[in-house]
C-alpha cells in the first residue's frame, strides 16, 4: 500500500495567457494538507498567475484546478467568493488592506462578511493581532503603519477565518530583511499550529527556505517537485 499523501489542491496542465502573452504553458502542482510549498522563478515566469488560478481569482484558459475533490476552475462566481471567505486566505505583496479601516476592522472584515456579529468578529481579530505582535496597532489605519506591521495585519486577516489554504503572493517582497523574517516566522508558526497549507510565491531564497518543498516555474511550466512524492 502506498504512503503517498493525498493532495488537497491540484493543478493539472494549466494554460493561461494575458492577451497574446502566454503566462502558463501547462503548469502542474500539488499541495498537501498542512504543507508549505514555495513557488519560485524569474520575474514573468507565471508565478502570480499560477497563484491566481489556484485561488480562483482568475480562470485558466485550459487545464484544471481541483480543491478537496471539487473543480475550482468551473465553479460559479458566488461559490468562488464563498470559498475565498471560508477555505482560502490570500495575502498580497503590499497587503492590500482597506485604507479607510483600522487594523482591527480590516482583520474582522472577512468574519463580518461571513455573518459574524461585529463585536465577536473584532474580538477574534484582536486575538490574531496579538498573535502577530501588532495588537498595539489595532486602531491604526494602513497609512499609519510600517510595511512590516501592515503585512502582519494582512496575514492576520488571511488566517482569521481558519482557512485550509493560504495563498501568499510575494508577502515579503516589499519588506527589509528583519521585517521579512518576522512576517515569515509568524506565518509559518500560525500555519503549522493550525495545520493550514500555504502556497508561497517568492523570488527570495531566504523566504523560500521556510517551505517544505520548492517548485520552480520556468516560462510558465513547473520544473522539479511539482507533485507530491
């Protein structure tokens, strides 16, 4: 009997173009439950496009994305939105926090969109801000925080709903080395404790070193350990 782990998220032969420019040319990837995988590659190799297809943000032109046995790439938009509110968390390079909201309300927002009362949502948000070492920033708006603080707030927002998969697109790309280390230590620690799988897009070798496995993209094709052994 094989001991091969069952993958949670599977991409098969993904093809995606932006206009006439091919971004993915048959990329394949598997992500196991609780696994941290780094996707690396040169600028323009298709890393962010791969993440967007896996997270259901954009639809591939060809191939398939399967999450927990169900096709993601064929789901209607309302189901994709629901999936991103419940099972998926997404962190972008610049956090993309809502500038008008305080840190605590940015983190609480996914819970409130899912129907949690504001008071309860804020209570959970404060616990996550505490966990990421930015509780003192709860009343601050994004423009009043450092890049590292804002990115840790963005991580708290991505994890507050208890997702099974976090997609992190260059989460340390705009940070200095100290802030990058703080962000990655916080992300990996929280993911390990919760059993959350992480798909990490990065161009930085030190950031990729936090992963269990590295997959390289070259000209829109995965090279190396794209599938689980």
